C-alpha cells in the first residue's frame, strides 16, 4: 500500500512539473501583432491555437505540436501563437475577430496570412478530439492554406 501511495504521489508531482502550454498572463493581442509583424518579414503564415490548460485535448495538441511530424511541419511553416481562452472568458475579442473558431470547442486553430487574412479556421470542432488526432491533420491544413495564399 505504501508503494502504491508513493507511486501516486510521484505521478502527481511529475504531472505538475510539466509546464502548462497556455500562459494565462500573456497579452495575446500583443503576441498576435508580434507574430504578424514577423510573418510579414518572413512571408510565413501565423498559426493561432486557442485553448486552455484545463482542457486535456488542448494539452494533447500542444504535445503533438512539440514533437514528431506535426512539430516539424509547424516549426517550419508557421509563426505560432497560443491563446488562452480561460473558461471561455478570456481573449473573446480575438475569438470574435477570427470568426469564433472556438464556438464548437477547443482546441481551435486559425491560420492567418501575413496580412492578417484568415486562410483556415476550425469551425466544427475539428480538434476537439486532439488526443486521437491523425498526424496528417496539420499537413492538410497547411496544404489548404497554401492554396489560398
């Protein structure tokens, strides 16, 4: 019993030690402006990821975008901005500005041209099951966005 409790304590400690993907103190509007400025200089699109730390699928998506094929693709193709939505009470103005991509759930994604035009946006909760997302999702998004540029 003692070893089970020790393992549970260790697991809880390790889970808390991992950094949370959404920095609740960041100025998301400033981050978007900065990313768009960099995007204009490099002619890269901007990928906005709307999510929250309490959302398991948001955390799974962040992990998928940090390692593996999706991570390589995203690092090479986009300027990325993570936008904390809190309990759907934070950064609502950005959600509104980009057509309410979070309306059907989070995580949600928007791809912007360097000129701040929406090239792609989730509208139907496409990422709501990010824990089971295929590695091809962002490849398809990237291909769609390139056709619109």
